[in-house]
């Protein structure tokens, strides 16, 4: 495992972390959840994500509860984060130390552009979610929606359109990325996760997994990172930025 600073908070987070959305208490029962948590912890993960809304609180019950020592925001507009820092400064309160935005090869603007002024101004880090775009960037949806996948779940029909988009533009980009993963001898999921870590403002990449083999595979993504040189990064950008 590698560790990164969470902005200037003093905290060190594992570069890869693990979250419970969709999976815990739904696709993944208590026993499997314990196995996944133990696997992640054994591989050096020290940051686990959950929310009271995940499966109506069941995901939190499965993971266990903790104490709040630091706080952050999730998907707040940059303007609201500036305001939170101003209020904290003027009232001698704790300011947020992190933002938790979606960030992946197909969803970049907020992290790369909107938040750009925040990193230096407030020393904020990011704990980014959906590095695989709910699995799209593993290539699993290239030929349709597998019956046992996240997007096949009836409760998550709303997610299906935003992940797959209209037409086949998004899936087309995913298909075009596959040869780069093949050249590197890694899976597309590993390439997509490693790519997120090229951004120095990403403090940790929060992984999601519905089964052990996914988490095993994704935790090895760090080995791909040193192979992503400037030329490859440019090739990747050209694919995802194509109209
Ligand atoms: N703050 C927020 O608003 C917010 C929002 C969303 C998520 N989060 C957090 O971020 C965490 C990660 O987000 P995410 O779960 O959306 O991450 P993700 O990596 O984009 O998607 C994870 C899903 O992709 C599939 N998958 C993962 N690895 C795979 C592989 N190697 N091959 C094939 N399929 C694979 C699995 O789904 P299937 O097997 O079911 O297809 C898995 O559950 C969440 O668990 C949650 O804790 C936060």
C-alpha cells in the first residue's frame, strides 16, 4: 500500500480505500462484508467510507460506527466550500479538511477545474468516489448489462442511464481504452483506478466491490501507476476527450 496526505490535515490515508455504497447490506451480506473489510485492512487500507443513507443505515450497521475527528464535504459547489471556510475562520470553528467528489476517466471537470483553487487556498484533499463509474470503466458493460451487475439491480434503474448515457459514446470510449490496458498487461479496472492517482490532489481512491476477486484485483492497481508515463496519459486523454 502507498499512503498520501489528506491535504494539509496531517492525516495519512491509504492511496486506495474501500466503501460500502450499493454493496453492503444488499449485494453483500454480513459475512462477506467482514471478509472484504478484513482483506482491505490486511492490504493496508486505513480509510473506509459509509453513509447513513446506504441501504437505509444497514450498510453502517454492517461496517460498525466511529467518532468524528475531522469533517469534510461531498459534492459541494466550490463557492459553498469557500463560504464554509470563511464561516469557520470567523467563528473559530473547524473547517472541512476534504471534499468527496466523483472522479474517474469519464467524470473530471469538478475535481480538475472547479476545485482547482481550493487545494492551495485551504490545503484540502479529496477522497474520490466511483473510480470505475459504477463498474463501467472495468469494461463489464461493453456488451450489455450482465444480470449480476450493479446496473441490473431493479432499485438502481435510475443509475443505469447516468452511467451508460444515451447512445454508445461512453461505452465506445471504454472500448477504446482496452488496448492500452492490454499493452500494460493489466485489467481496464486497474488502469482506470491507477489513472485517478496521477492527480496529486487525489488523496485516496475509494474502491467499491461486490465480491472478493474484484477487490483483490483493484488493490493491485498501484502496481500500474509507475507505468503511466506522460505519453500514455496523453493517449488516454485523447480517447476520453474525443467528441
Ligand atoms: N459521497 C458520495 O456521494 C458517494 C457516492 C457514491 C459512492 N461513494 C463511495 O465511494 C465508494 C466507491 O464508489 P463505487 O462503489 O461507485 O466505485 P466503482 O469502483 O465505480 O464501482 C464499484 C462497482 O463496480 C463493480 N466492480 C468493481 N471492481 C470491478 C472489477 N475489477 N471488475 C468488474 N466489476 C467491478 C462492482 O459492481 P457489480 O459487481 O455489482 O457490478 C462494484 O461494486 C462507494 O462504495 C461509496 O462508499 C460516495
